[in-house]
C-alpha cells in the first residue's frame, strides 16, 4: 500500500508514469518530475465562430514551469540522471532554459544555460535565476548559441538537453496522445508555432504512433521564417522572442512532418501575432506568450482549410513576458485621487 496520502488521478500522474508503455523508461528508473503534462484542452467559442470550426486550445502553459518544455525535460533530465550525469546544458530563447533549470534543481544536478543576451523575456530570466542555474548571456543569437553548445558537449561530459536530444521529443510527443484522448473526434488540423522545430516533429511522431494523422500547420514569425523561405535567416527578428530562430535544428524532420500530414509551413507577421495575442487574452480569457499566439494568428490568417475540428497549441504562459503585454494592450490605467467623487467619475465616467 502507498504511504503517500494523496490520491492520484490521471491529472496528477507524472507524464512518464502516465505514458510509460510508450516512453523509453522502465519501472524503477530515476524519475525527475514536477507533475507535468495532462494539460487542459479548452474550447474557444469566439475563435470557433470566427473561423467556422470547432476550435480548441491546448494549454501548455499549464505545465509546471509554464511551457510545453516540461514534457521533454522530465524525460531528458530523468535520462541524464539515469546515465549518471552531474550537469546539463542547453541553448535557449528562454523556456527550455527555465525548464532545464527547474528539473535540474529538482534532481540536484548543475545546470548551465546559454541565452542570447538581452533577448529573452523577463519572466523566463527570473525563473532561470531563482532555480540557481548558471546563465551565460551570449553575444550572439540562438542559432549561434546552439552551434556552440553542441560543440562544447562533444568535448565535455555534460548532458545536452536541447530538442536535438531524443528524450525531449519522446516526452513532447505525449501532448498528441492527450489531445486524441480528450477529443470525441480525431483532430483534423493542428496549428502550432515553429522555432527550432522540435515540437512539431514530436507531435507528428505522437500522432503517428497512435494511428491518427491530422494536418499540421506550422507557423513561423515572418522575420524568422527560414522554413517558409527555404533557407536559413542570418538575423532573425520578431516580437515573439521564443521563436526568434533562423536555422532550426529539426529542419528536415519538421518539413517531413508537414508534408506527410498534408499540412503546410506558413508565416505570420508580428502585427498578426500581436492581434491574436490580444484577442486571446481579451476575448477568450487566455493569456499566452506572443510565440504561442502565432498558432492562432495562422488560423485567423489562413483559415481552417476545411477542417471542422481544430486544435491550436498555446505553447507558453503570458506572464513569462510581462513587458510585451504591457507594451501591446488595449487596456487602460486611470490615475485617481483617493476621494469618492473622483473615484465615481473614474469608475462610471
Ligand atoms: N513556443 C514557445 C513558447 C517556445 O518557447 C518555443 C521554443 C516554441 C514555441 C517553438 O518550439 O522550437 O520546438 O519549434 N522555444 C525554445 C527555447 C527554442 O529555447 O525555449 P520549437
């Protein structure tokens, strides 16, 4: 009998336990978990009406560190611990680093992260620092950081936990299982932001493993759209800092996923991303980060392409990037003297 007085429901089971039969972990292996996965699939009434399809949002911001990265990180860090690693490292636009820092803290191993200096959202930096990771702020972009960290881990025994690590994709594919379990019907189309292209690759792997094949529509920011252009972008730029990537590591895998699924890779402008970002928050009550809103921006721009069941992946929580929210919103702050008549005017006027 368990000595843990907490009764576990599906929602509380660590991702590796929930899907152990489909993941490369055996009973008794070390399990580094923060109870990730099992995230909500929320109906979006306004979006559904706007595009004439049933639209649902996969809320990956509900993961413990606020992004989908936790699915892959529980696997990558558990495997690193199983292999005796004492330290992990990653290059990151912020979320991978925040997740690596949290899971390393939990595992009691060291963590170093390499981030483009001045280019990651404030909330993510706060997470990385409070978890005690070593932050290396690189005078270069994400693509350069990833190239350097790959070279470094070839020379030193430090586990690389970017999505070039197979365990990351194994963990992330579980989101596809959850979507199919939660929907009455199979999804016909999945809209998803694409940066380093690990996540779209993982979703396709997950869907294929359980024999379903929704069309995958990958969305890149127009200023950082190498897959759309067909060549690397040397100086990627976008308000969606999480996907400010010019040379994705999973390029071929991602393109194969979109071709095989009869989907497409498309670009959305920063303006379109911010419009979707504000609409999600103001009309659907869902505050995601700008990169996540690229999926919905794509749905609004290109339509559901005949699909009646659509899922948009919201990859990360809005509070990670307070700066962008404060800069780009339609809300208002009214300064007010602490006096009833002035207050009445401010509230009712
Ligand atoms: N959305 C968010 C919020 C992300 O943080 C990322 C990637 C993506 C989408 C794109 O996913 O790279 O698998 O295509 N963030 C990485 C990071 C690059 O370092 O946190 P992808």
